[in-house]
């Protein structure tokens, strides 16, 4: 039986039609969530690097490989848009966040928003966050702890103090944390309607909680300038004097707080697991942190080279955002395959990061692959892309690196941590990738 095709290109075209997986869409999604690496290997062997599948109510083209990622993300003929793709998944929950804007409007918003992540502002955030991180890390419980939960609580504390400039009660902080978790999980709900008690319904409820919180505080933030992100966005303006509306500020704050909170937590959890699994790398990173002292200067972050390579390798093996969707807004092509207008296209960077064409022994944890003499991530501009690429590359990537390194620097100096021999943490890929067991470790305070 012939393989179904997505759509036939026009007569006389040299483009190829995209083959379509015949499997039930729900089964395909569940299979992919259970083991995305095995899924990608089997589907690429069967269909090639460009194929279509039914997923979450849409027909989606999967475009594997760095070359395909480059064509889509560089978007030279402006054929692909972020907003209609991401909006399908998270639009009701992260409405008009910076990632859900396109073209001139995106450029305008990003230009204003960039002021919140300029080098001098980052240095201000760094000065504010260092004592917060040192105090929180020093107070960690020891013994058997779940590091995912520890990191999630810590990154939320940092986000509230550095991004919001507020001190909240634990009950209020927990309420916001739960709201962020529910909005993220809602985007990949199988039932995409507000059925009471379901993921979609919880996401809409949580979005309202977050909106009410920010609108309640926006007048105070506009009245006085303070060195936090919330205030910076309230007062930043473009070269021609344009400022964000209240609605803009609320939308961007909800999106950025979610992105900073969840992605940093996932990255540190991966780093901690790899350093527990490979104690020699934990020791190497600790030696550099001990040599620099407890309180870092901003410029000393670049001297944590071992920690930097551990972070990069952890991001390679498990990027916090496993795929990048786009929508074709006109008839176009990817790698010689015809993609008609209105088609969802996804770049699966989680699978791309294991591509043996660029990474030797791709399933092996090897931070040395990022050393200058190897530089495996430089084999193609899209071979390693945990922060995305093109004009939508993550605006907060330098803040994330600064926060993660500072937390891990303090953790390395104050503690050692271990997992039992042979332990492999069970991953949940149903939303953003997290360990199902929360990464239980034995955390021991160092003398």
C-alpha cells in the first residue's frame, strides 16, 4: 500500500510531497512522549527526515536535522510564523508573550524589551541575586532531597525578588508557582477544551490568577522606578518614545517569568543529575568554584569553564524546550519538500541534539565536546540550539546562564550530592522534560 502524502506540489514543480504517518494521532503522540529518541529514529528510518503526523488535533510536519532547522528558523522568505504555531499550543495561557509575536511587531516589542536584558541591567540583576542565592543555598536541607523541587522553589524565589522586586508570603508564592505549572502543562493537553478538572481548564484558570496578580501591582511599578524586570518593562521605551501598555507588560511578565522559572529549573536538574552520575565532573567543577571564592564578580562567571561545558552538554542531551513549532503562512518548502500554506512545522531539537553527523557518541555525556579544539556544536549553526535560533532566539539566555552558574557555584562549594549506583532518572516528556521522581539525591554539606 502506498504511503499517504500531505499534499501534491503544483504540476511541473521539482518539490517532493511530504509522506504522512498512518498511525493514529493519539498513539503517535503517546509514543513520542514515552521515548522521543526512539520515536525519532524509527520514524526517520521509515519516512526520512521530513514527514507528517497527526498530533494534538493538527497535521504536523516534522523536519529533522540542522539543515532543515536553518531553513525554517532563518526564514529568509518570511514563510514561517511563530504566533499561529505557538498560539495553538499555549496562546490562551501565554497570550502575546514575546515568542508569540512576529515580524515588525515582534521586532518592535523585542527592541523595547531588550533594555531589560542589556549588559548593565544584567550586572544589576547579578548584584541583587548573589546574596539571595547564597542565603537560600546555604539553608538547603541535607540527606534525601528531591533536587527538582529544591531548584523549582529557588528559581521562583529569585524570579519573585529579581524580576518582581517583591517579597511574598509562602502561600502566595506557592499559589503563583502552581499557576505557572498549570499554564505550562495545559499547552500539551490531549483534551483541548475547558472540561472542568482537565489540563486545559486548569491552564485557563491559572492564567486568570497570574493576570490578576500583575494588574494589581502595575500602578505601583509605574509610579516608582526600581531595579527589577517588572519596573524596567513599565518604564522602558523605544527610540521614538513608545512604551508598553499595561496589557503588554502583563503579557510579557507572565511569559518571561514562566520561561525563566521552568527552563532554568530543568537545566539545573539535568546538570545535577549528570554530576551525580559522573562524580569526576562534579569534582572538576567544584575545584574551579573553590578557586574563585564564595562571592563572584560578574566577570568571573566566564572563568567557570568546566561548569559552562557541563551546562552546555546537559542542554544538548535534554533541551528544556524539546521542539520549535512554526506555521507556514504561504506555500513554501523544507529540504525540497512541498509545505502548503497553513501547515504546522516542528523542529525537534531534542532529537537533533543527538545527531551523529555533528556529535560523536551522541548518547554519551561528554562536556569536552565543547572544548575549543573539538567544538562539535560549531559543526552547523543549528546543530546545538537549546535557545532557539534566528530572530526568535531566547531573549533571556544570558540571564539564564548567569543565574544557573551562580546557583551551581554555590551548590558545589557548600555540598556534595550522590545517587545510588546504576540509578537512571525516569523522564516525563509529556510537557517540558522533567524527571518523574523529582531527582532524589543524597545531599551532604561540605565542611
